[in-house]
C-alpha cells in the first residue's frame, strides 16, 4: 500500500490543481518559500498522527498576493490522496492492508489497476464574525470523476484514519518537547502491548515499594512530611485528602512504566546522561530513532518474529508515512547519508518516506527519479515537476545525464545555469563575470560541466524546470570533431531539442560564409563558443604576458629557434599535441592561430603543469598587473548573463 499521488487544489500556495507523484521515497526540493512545507502540511491534514495537524485553518486557503481571505465571500480547497497497492503485483508480499481498503477500491474506466481515493474538502465563507464559517470533511471517493457526486462520497471514519499514520518531523524543531510527546505515546504503545511476566511484574512493584519505604524512613524526610501534613491540615481541615505522603516513585506497574526514560552512556560524568544533556542535533537523531523503533518493532510483532508482546494490543497501521522536513537541520552533512540509508531500509519494510530539502548535500544522496522540483511562479503559486531524464535506463545518455545531475545538485537551486566543458570554464568564467560586475555565487548562478555531451537532454531538463541557462562550448578548430563538425553536432542537438522555424531551417541548410556567421546564429540560441580552440587557448592568447609570467623556479617551455635542428618537426609535434592529432596531419600554414609560440606555451601550461594551477597563476598575475579586461570572444556570453540576471549594464 502506498500513496501514489497527492493532489492539492486551493491549499496555501497551491492556487490550481497540482498533482504530485510519490514513490516509496520521495524528496521535495526547491528554494525557500517554494511550497515544500505546504505539501507536507497537506499530507498532515489527511493523515497526521497529531490531531492539531489535521485541523484545517482559515490560513490554509489560497489567496492572491496583496489580498486577505476577508476580501472573498468564500474559499474552497481540497486535498486528495490516490492509494495504490503494489503488493498485488508481487507474490509473497504482505497484503494485510487489502481487507481494510477492499470495499473502497475501484478500477477506472481506462482499466487501471485497483486504487482508492481519499479526499479532504474544506470551505470557508464570510460570516458574522471575523473568523467566518469553516467546514471540512474527509471522504472515500467511489468514482474516477474529478468532481465526484455526493453519492460517491463515503465518510472517512475514525477506524479508517487509523489505517494510515503520518509522522511529521518539522524543520523548526523543539526536540525535547517532541521526544517527550513521542516517549509518552509511541513508546507507551509498545510497553502497553508487552505481555508482562507475573513474577517480573510483582518484583518491579515490590522493589518500588521498598524504595518508597526506605525513602520515607529517612529522618529528614519524616521532618519534611510531618511539617507538610501540619500546614495541609490547617488549610484543609482534613477532608478527602487528609494526609500528604512524599514518594520518589509510584508503585503500580503502569506508573513505573510511565517513568521510563532514556539514558546515554558513557556520559561526561560517572553516571549516564539523560536526553537533556544532548545537543540539538543529537536530540533530532534520537527523535528519529524513537519513531523508527516504533515502526520496526510493530512490524516484528505483526509478522510474529518476536515474543513477549500481545499482538491484539498493537493496532498497526496499514501504511506508515515519515514526513521529514529538512533533515539537514542541526546536523552535519555526513549524517544525511545515514538518515537516508535508514529510511531506505524502512521503505523496504513497507513504510513510505517524504523528505524536503533546499540543501545540495541531501540531493546528492537521492536518485534523480525520486526528486520533485518545487518552484514558486511569479511570487504567487507553486509548480511541481518531476526530473526529466532521457528514455531507456540502460542507454548511455540516461546514465550520463543521471550521473551529471547527481554530481551537480546545485543546478536545482539556481537562478541561472551555465553549461560548460570542464574545469577551466568553472574556474575562469566566474572570474570574468566578476570583472564584468557580476558576482556569480551571490546571484545563484551554477556552473555545470558536461564536456559537450548530450546537451539537448540538459537543455530539456532545465527548460522543463523553468531555469534559464547558457551553454559555453569549445570550438576546437583544427581538432577532430571540432570546427564545422562541432557546429553540425550542436545544430543536431538543437533539432532534437526544439522545433526550428522555417527561417531557421533555411539558415541551417544554406552554406554559412564564415565561422563568425555560424557563431552569431548559435548565440541567438544561447549557445556560445570559446574560439578558435578552447577557453585555455583563448585566455592564453588574450593575456599572453600574464600567463607566461611564471614562478622563479619554473623555466617555461623550450621553444626552438628557427635555425635549430628539426625546427619544423618540433613545431608539428607541438601543434599536434594541442590539436590532439597526428603530426603528419598538421598544416603549419593553416593553423587556428599563426603564433607558433602559443602552442608551445599551451602544451607546457595546460597539458603539462595542469589547467587549474596554470589558470590560477595567470588570473592572479592579470589582477596584480592591472590587466583586467574581458576578451571579446566572451563579451556576448557575459552580456547575456547580465541581461538574464537583470543586472544593469
């Protein structure tokens, strides 16, 4: 049994009907105030384990920006859960949830698998008081109609509500209070179901009485108790409660159980530490531990794997949902992996988990298919999307894109994304942007290296998420698959990604007169190139003196003189290493750039010393020598970046 889909309409920031597909483990991600918490609260209104979470409030109804609910005569909302039963497809699966839901199952006209609908409907209307009139009811829906008739609405009774329980762990935590509540309810449920051995029960109660008696025999306690009694009598003159007795412990079993607490050892002192001594983060972990323990032990009891419990006293829900808001709160990032691992284990035991986060640290540990992306549109209402991956989970494109978006989760929280080739772009472009007056980090701009592969899939993914993007690739003139071949590849990617207009097709089909014409056309599609080779060559050419200024211990490349031996052979070998081709294919008279020294320096700096260290040294020299300027090849990219970010030029 699983909630397959959550449908929200008119609740908080969900202005329109919004469908959110859920898996066994699902993660809601998005920036602050994008609607993630509201979606969890919608689930709480249906299935929360605390009555206060189930109460629909006046503030739950959607209102337009700049208005209040009093500006309307009435407001309406509904929250619906579609329940499916994967266990019907798996032989040997636990089917205990089927009987309780069987009478509410139906198959739609389209012939889908059996499912159930549970819907909460609420209406607020203006009344004679400031609060107005608010009514809400939860139903089973016996129809596949979007707006079911009244005869197809069956009341969702208390016994039904006990079949699905949601444990909500909010982001703003009061761990001590939550732990106290859970200890008094969740753990008590387990204690109450224990089949206590009569001898042990008698021993506990006798021991408690002994403790109480020994306590009362102390002379100091006798003095205090006698004085208490004396003043009590003066105030009450006897009556029903004539005497006061001091006791450190109650002596009946249920009271003894009620005083059970958790202690942690080894502690900072000789005795074990209580919960109060824990840090907020550790308290949060203990709170999760209590909820997980309840679920796991109830599962063991339900399947008869443990002795010592009365199964009839455990009213185990058919479905337990853990709704965890921002689990990274109070915790170091390395704990997140442990939390996700634990909940994956519980999912295997039949639980369902919904997480929310705006942290890249958790997204790295979630499969892209499990992500639901929340975005606030026009500061008004929430949109929810799945992550679009290439078709066929065995295809190379699918695996590459999936790994890339997992490795760079920052893209989901970006105001703008720059797709680039690799490490050099990730290092250089932010520095060029800074020189242009753009702080990439504070502007929520992310750089995602993709090495030019499967770019149409990345475009489609971020376009669907409504995130603006630019693409910067190497032109690679003179290299295999570079130049015209690179242009043809990008045009093919564009054709896979969008329907080109007739005018655009005519441009593509006609011979383009020069590299400049080709690049100008692609810039209209927000595709830019490092010309003529790559960003390393472009920066070296633009800032030759700065990149060639090395630390004293380095001598630089050995560039032969024109009179030296094998001058032409060495030149060809050097150019070949830069162009990634064979030396016998090098045409010295037709190079991307005629300055032969650039190729020696390129090989020395970027194929020898390494790209990051060479760029860091060069960029530092540029700034120290006052040579800061924007290479003309990157002006169009940076101007577009500023335009999208709405920064004044």
